[in-house]
C-alpha cells in the first residue's frame, strides 16, 4: 500500500468530498505553503491517485501550459485509496491504545469524552496546538482505534469519543 503524507491525505480526502473532485484550492487546514502543496500534488499525480484536467479559474489550477490552465482531481484509484484508508482508520474502540496519563493526548481524550465532546478550538486552547496539529491528533486517535464521532451544533463541529464501559 502506498504511504502518503498527512498533506496528501488531506488533499485527497478534501477532493473526495467535492462534487468535481478537485484537489485545489487546498483545504485551509493545510496552510499556504505553495511549494509543499505543489510537491504533494506532483507526487499524487506520479502514483496515479490524481489526474489533470482543464480548468478556467486560476485558484483551481496547479500549472499552466501556453494559455491552458490545468487543475488536478482525485482519480478512481485515489477514491479507492481514501475509502480504504478511512476504513482502516476506524477499527473498533476495544483495540484502542491507551495514552500516558499525563500526556496532552490524554487531555484531548478527556475533552472528547465529555457529554457534548469538544470543538477544534477547545482542543487548541487546552493543548496550545495549532489547528493542523489538532486535526492530526484526531487522525492519530482514529488510527489507534478510538471510535471518533463528529456532529455539527450551532455551526460548530464537535468531536467525541465513545466511552467503553
């Protein structure tokens, strides 16, 4: 199985949720480092998880040849990869690896186990992490076997972990 960076995974998963499958413009959580984004997109094209297509808007383009703008969209292989990665990232809660008691991730788990869970902002305030680090931590919890839930309340996305009795 192909190993992807967090940025490549975010690009693919964002594209999979878009109607046109476009990788660009990138999700805000990635930031604005154009050089890193270009390398990530190039690597996805190289392994066949993304394909080029003609676009008309500059923000959706990744390169230009003559007067033609080319965007990048997720390929069928990319969708299959994301579907497989999502399924692997969500094993049953009973296999979850417990964190050290005094770690920041244990604080995050405590926030997520509250009745109404926690928002990204609440986790950031508690840990001092940036948003991309916070999202990566949530992904890490999924990979370790925690059953994360997500819901929107009053326009704020709240995450929670099901508590195992």
